[in-house]
C-alpha cells in the first residue's frame, strides 16, 4: 500500500524502543509544518509495543501514521527503503526513533528546497548526550556536530561522513535516479547514499540555529544503544567495504596504473612522516637531556654561591664581634 501524497514523507525506524518512539512521534507532531505523512517501520520488534504507542497519539495526528511490522529485522537500510516505498511524497526525511528536530526543521528545509534547485538540504546539528534513568531519558550535554562546517561538499564527505539522517531532507526523485539505500550495509548506509547524491548533485546547508539533534547514549547497551557506539567495529569494516567497492568500480573503468603510482607516493609520504617523527623524538630527547644538565649546573652553582654567601656573612659577623670586643 502506498499512502496518499504529501509534501514530506517521514520514515521512523524503530525496534523494541517504545519510550523513544513515543518521544519521536511527539517531536514530529510539534513541527511548525503539517503537510507530511509518517511511516513507522517496526524492524522486527514487538508489534504490541508499537501499536500501544501509536494508539496513544491524538486522533487528529494518528490518521497520518502508517505502521509497517516486519517479522524479522533486515537492518536499518531495508527499513528505510520499506518506509520510502510505502509513501508518495515530494521530499523524504529519515527520523530515527531516538533523534529529535527543532520545531522549525521541516518548515525551513522545505522552504529551502522550494526556493532552490538543490537535491537536498542538511542543517546545523548538535550531538545530544543522554542517559537512561528511572525509565526516563535525560539530557546530560549538547555539543555541535562538525562546528566548523560551512557547506556540504563531496571532498569532505569522501573523508568521513559529515551528516546523519536526522539532519537531512531531500527530494524523493533521487531514489528514481540513484536507487535506494544499500541493504547489504549493516551500518554507514546513509554515508554511502550521501556519496552517490553528491557525486551528481549539490546539497544546501542551513547554518546558524541548530535544527537537528543526534542523540547518543555512550553508556547504554542493548536496544537503547546507538550503532555508532556499540557497533564501532562494524563501522570500520563497512567503511572499508564501501571504499573498496568504489575503488573496484574505478579500476574496472580506468585500470590500476595511476592508482599504483598514487599508492606508492602515499607510502613514501608515510615513510617521510615516520622519519620526521623519529627525528622529532630524538630532538626532544636531546633537548630534555640538555635541560637536565643545565638544571643540574644551575643547582650546583646556586648551592655553591649560597654556601659562599653564608660563609662571608659568618665571617662578617665574627669580624664585627672581634671589633666590638677590642673596643
């Protein structure tokens, strides 16, 4: 089933986190923009938990929510794709169940895309650190995510993912052109999609006020944890897999010649950096030895000078006493 058209289709991915889901839905329906539909994708979690949360949503909002129950978890990217295919909209947003938007997120991002030809728009984002305590979610800190970022560029995104799903609103037509999220990726699927988009299009960036909050709980485990924390090894592994896939594609088109030359140059640069690092360590060691010798010399000279001074003072006192006694 495909929902009736709306300007924005919001996909909420969830699994066994009713507390987060309830907060996410409340956050979405507090937006200062109402032309949207919500698809909640229950990725293998307990259906009863999700239905209970959705049934508690006020009637005027609940009719805009569709729930997809998936009997088994097939991963975040498969959940995203299922939600996108279940709605018909001009724009798409992925709102994970534990993340948050500023009330003006949709209004300002939709206005941006209505006024420009950009394929999507990302916003200034904070990392919101949280703790679970007594069945409640408590904010303990909030810090800027990539505080020095002023634009979204392919060059920067090639190095590392500088965006998260909660920060991004984009045109649905991108999926017709570029395909959907790569379901073979356990993690980093959003980054791989960003790369495909930026390889062909520009993205706008709304600087200034923070409009999205990427919520993290470093101490959490189980269903309450974040993949960026409890799946760090998977992030490294799938990051390498994505890079290798694109590298193989490039080699199939252009051969290995230039890449072999480039990797040799990079290896030589690493050798030079290691050599310079060793030289700096040797210089630091020699400097420390020189400082120790200087300190020892100063201490000895200071001690000798003090002794001479004390002897001169004692001699002066003796001469004074002798002088007074002779009077």
